[in-house]
C-alpha cells in the first residue's frame, strides 16, 4: 500500500508509466475501517505488478486533494490510468473479488484473490485466430503465418506488447524444434514451478505456459 500526501500525490498518480487506484478515506469513517483490510489485500494481490499502484490518502489531512478531485463522500476510490489522469470513479462493490476484477480489467492483468496469475494471464485475444491457423499449418505455411503474427504484435502496446514477444518466440521455436516443442516446454515449466523459485520468476513461467498452451489447443 502506498500512502499518499499532498506533496507526493502528483508524483505517483500522474506518472504516465503507472496505473493507480486511490482510496480517499478518513480515519474516523466506519465504512473506511471496514474496507481497510480488503483494500490492503488488493494491494498485496498486485504487489508484483510494478506498473500498478494501490494507494490511499487521508482526506482529513489533505483536504486539498479531495476538493481537487471532487470527492463528495468517503470512502471514494478513483482509478488513474496511464492514459487518463483525470481519474475514473470506481462504482463497484467493496468486496475483494469485485475490486480485483476491476483492476484486472483496467490494467490488462489476470490475478486471483491470492495474487496468483490465472490461466488467462498473458493470453492475447487478437492473436487467437492466427495461433489456431499456425498450429494446424504445415511448416512452410507456419513461416508465413509467423510473419502475420509478428505484424499483429508490432501493433500492440504496454503489457500486451511484452506478451506478444513471447508469442513470436514460441512460434519461432516450434518452427525450429518441431511440434513436440510445445509439450516438452510446458512439461519443463511445470517442473520449474514445483521448485523453489521467486514469485517474479513464477509469473514469468506461468505467462509463458499459458501462451504455449494456446499453440497446442
């Protein structure tokens, strides 16, 4: 959890490399106290996503911020995306699954309430048809489809662009090593995930596994 003040608010929230969810709260507010442990859990869920910030600000101490951002009642949550620093009001329920779903949808992430990546993490819908084509094509045809995949990936931005590079690398490996590459690599990743590895490395492996799985489905 990042605690914001009038002095630090702009530096954090207006950073165009970050998506930021801000709770405007007051220490005496009963609803705020009830929501506090849930909001703390949300922060822990996204702690590995360095471009996502879960923050709060005490409006009793920093009334200027509540006035600037039109906060009429507390608690109020506003989402400041990389593209929109005006702030979007969060209007969902204040339950853990609802807030996590909101952040996932807005940030392009796919985490569950325990902070684990789901089977959807890293999967890019716009590449789905090309991957299906690639999976059933002969090797010479695969090379032509790879070019199409590379063209589509070049149009992606942000988090999706990073995932797109994994698609391209996977396709090239399949062409080079044959159809068995996908199955063998997934098995290798499963073995690695059973070992003691850092959460960051586990995320990396899960995303790669999810993307490889799209080539074998």
